[in-house]
C-alpha cells in the first residue's frame, strides 16, 4: 500500500481504469459470440448489424488503449472472415 498521497490517488485511478478496460474487452467478447451465433443460425441481416457493432466496439477499445492495436486488427479480421463465410485455415 502506498504512503504517498499522489500514489494513493494513482491506485484509485488505476483500479477505475482497469474496470473500464475490462468492460470494453468483455463487450467485445460478447459481441463476437453474438456474431458467431447469428452466422450459425444463417441470419444474414442480423450478422451484418452485429458485425458493424463489433467493429465499432473494437475500434473504440483500441483507441482507449483497452486493446492493443494489433489485437484489434486481428479481431476485426477474424470477424470479417466469419462474415464472409470463408474457412479459418
């Protein structure tokens, strides 16, 4: 536990930022699962909407620093591959 006042503030700030980053990463995972289920059901319209929302959240998370930019690019490419129905190999 820090003794310096500014470091106590930094601990509080870091905890708050960690929760925000967790929310972004969790939402990206949830939207990815939602996209996968829409594709499995064959609902093209829902899959397209879910894909757009997923890309928006990935971009937002990357701009905030919750996701590394290369990780964000990889997740977007995986989502695009799912939507285009190409095999993942």
